[in-house]
């Protein structure tokens, strides 16, 4: 066992930086972090908008809510692999090429934003109506309610949703690898699957699992740190 | 301070059935600087009434005037400004879990745009006022129900409103905490001269702190007035709840009469009734009763056992004359038939 491990660790294919698993890890992390940054920036307003417009008095706003909700549902139910292929013309128009991490991130973001927005909307729904009403009765504007009640009160849940979305995005990056996005997924596909290097598959899978566990751990910690509600056993 | 003029609120039925008439032509005037109780069964429209006062619910018809402004006619920024004149306290306090006690208390000031230094000073005053010193940096989850409600009251008072509206402020609290919170409300009225409206289904709350009481039934007012007048009016629907009828005593070898006094110029205490009985050659013993002192006046619903000098029940004629004299002086007196 130890012997095998040592053998692996000195395997030039695995320790080499360029084209090796460590470089691929960095590419995967890069895609994930940028995608998630975009997802929070775009998904949170979308989630808030879905929540705020749901029971609007204006029929026009309600219609808009329904249309947005429909688009979100369609995008969410799109298999990611098909989405990424369908988006090739758009991504190559924006980034100038149809492969590579930057092209993949557009597809990743388009898949992650609706996913996250729905989760954010659910997080907001869990806030008791009485708390929102109490602040409205202090004379708060809609914007003040969003900033001072909705976001801070839902924050533990929102962080949980970001964690869940991040893990889904890591899975998507691996899938994007099979269409030359780069990163661990592509490494496993090109060298492991097509190139018959079984060690490469094992190493990339272990690395992906480690990243997911780490993300979950950090997410849980953060969520707990901002959670001041009473813990019910 | 608060004037309701023909206030009605009709909710459209959710399933397309009959609409719900939550409030039906409410006329009410609440004087400044007093504690007003609004009581009524569940579904009577109490919460709807208070929501109309804050503009959270638009009346279907009628006027809602708070401190000279017609709340129902306001919108947008003007309504938000008017709301800052009204403090609100809720049954479950509705504090934000993401804020400490001090931050919750400061919230109305933050919304009103009060500068930070001023805010901190005001919060310190309020913490002291409601007796929360030392707990200001705790989150609601770290406070007891009574402390949470103190934070809720401090928050309601933060922006120095003229009116404090309380929707079931003590219904989630135990007896002794309820008394503390009511004591606090009475004290605040005394010190700040604020107008308080308390919605409750607990008659004890009304007896303890209210100056006036209004009974809401199916969206209409069935009785309203000063606590003493309402309690002392034995024919009104509220007096039996404020001054509950004691259970009829059993196994007493005597005639028992029930007397409701408080409305009478001549008979102001139970002793006065007992003294009258003596003039009818009867000894009256208090066997059961509820007596309250409201605003320095006694209101009572008592049962007296009447016997003559030899320990026998008194005569029919004597009884009738006794009851008649009491009735003539404004005491509702009836024989209790076991
Ligand atoms: N938004 C609403 N839509 C439809 N009906 C409503 C709405 N709000 C209240 N009602 C109805 O109006 C009536 C009065 O309700 P309200 O909440 O004012 O009662 P309440 O006196 O506060 O009762 P409780 O003591 O249980 O709190 C009820 O029949 C209720 O079902
Ligand atoms: Mg209610």
C-alpha cells in the first residue's frame, strides 16, 4: 500500500505541473470561483426579485414574475451537457473561442444562476411574515426591508444555498471538461479515459471529492458563524 | 389622538365565496395619554383594526385618523413618515434574529436616518428605561420571553412615537412576566404621556392597566367606555367578564342574594350593603364575590347570605323590600336560587 503510494507520488505524469493534476485543480478552482462570483452577483437579485414580485398587486409585475419563473425553470431542467453544447455559438461570439475555461464559465454561469436563484427565493420565504411587517411598520421602504431584513435574516440559509450551488458547479466543471473546458474533468477524460491512464482518473476523482468536502466544510462553518437563531435540538 | 369614523374592512373571499366583513362601521375615539384596551373573541377583527391604524391595511370605507393625519389617505413616503409616529409591539415581539437587543432597539432610528451617535445615546436610555441593562449585546435567542418583549417595547418606543400599539403583548408570557410587562407599560404612560392601545383577550390585562375598554364582536363595537363605567354596568356584556360572577354557594341554610354594585351613589362598598341588611333585621354574610378597585372606586359582584337574629333565613317580605331598596339605589340585586 505504502509502496504503491510512493510509486504514484513519483510518477512523472502525476507530479508534473504542466498538464498535470495540480494545474488542472487550479483551473477547476478558477472556473468555480469566477462562476460562483457571477452567480451570487446575478442570482441574488434574481432570487430577491422572484420573491418580491410573487404576490404583487400589479398584474403586469405578476405576469413578469411568471415569465421569469418559467425561464428559470426551463434553464434549471436543461441537462448541463446539452446546455453547454447549445451555447457554443454564443460563447464563441463572446470569448472568441468555443473551448477553454472562459468559454465554459459562461455556460456554467447560465446553468448556476437559475439554480441558485430558486434556492435563494426559498431561503427568503422562510422568514416569518411578522418580522417583515414589524419593520415595514417602522416606516421602512422596500429597499430598506431587503437590505435590513431579508438578506441578514436569511443569511445562514443563503450561505447554505451558495455552498450547494458551488458543489453543483464543481460537478458541472467536470462535465464541461469533456468538451475541452480544461481542469480536472478534462484531465480525467482525455488522459484517463481516452488515454488509458487509470491512475489519472483515480487522482482526479480524489481531488474532486476533497474539494467538495472542503467547500461543504467551509460553507457550514460560515453559515453557523452568522446564525444567531436559537438552536433547536 | 385616534379617531375612527365609519371604518369598515371587507376581505374578498379567497375561494370566491362570500367576502369576509372583518370590520363593520367602527366609530371610536381614543383620548391622548391613556391606555385603551380592545378586547374581543378570536376573529372579531382586533388585528385588522390595528393594521388599519398603521396603514398596513387600507380600509374599505371610512376614515382612520392618528394624531391628526388621515392614515388611510396616505401613500408611499408620506405613509412611511406617518408610521414613524406610531410604535408597535407584537405578541411574539418579531425581533430580528440577526440583530442584538441594542441593534433591534436602534432599528426604527436607523430607518428614520438618525445619526449613529444620537442612536447609541437613545438606545442606552431605552435599555435603562425597560430594565435591560447588561443584556443589550445579547441576541434574541439568548433572552427570555419577558426580556424579548422588553426589547420589543423599547423598539416600539425608540422613535418617540405619540402612540404605542400593542397586539397581544403579553399573550405569550407567564403570569408574573405579564404583570411585569404591564407594570412597564403603565409606568411608560405615566412617564412619557404616551397614548397606548392594547389588544388582548385577557381580561386581567384590561383590569390591570387599561383606562378604557372597547369590546369588538364580529367587526362591530358592542361596548366601549371608561373601565369603571363598563365594569360597573351590570347589564353590559363586559362586566361579567371583568368582574366574574362567583359560583353559587351550596349547602347554605339561608337566602342568598347576588348584588352588583359600583354604579350606585349610595352603596359604594360591600359594607354598605351589609349595613343596609341590618335595617331589615338581617345579618348579611359575604359568601362569595369578586371585588375590584378601579380608579379608586369599588366595583363588586358579591353574594350575601341573609339570616335573621335567630339564624334562620329571613322572611320573603323582608327580602323583597331589601332587594327593592337596593335596586332603587342602582344596585342590581337578585335572589340566587340554588
Ligand atoms: N388578509 C385577510 N384576508 C381575508 N380575511 C382576513 C384577512 N385578515 C383577516 N381576515 C379575516 O378577518 C376576520 C378578523 O380577523 P382578525 O385577525 O382581525 O381577528 P382578531 O380579532 O385579531 O383575532 P385573534 O384574536 O385570533 O388574533 C377573520 O374572520 C379573518 O379570517
Ligand atoms: Mg389577532
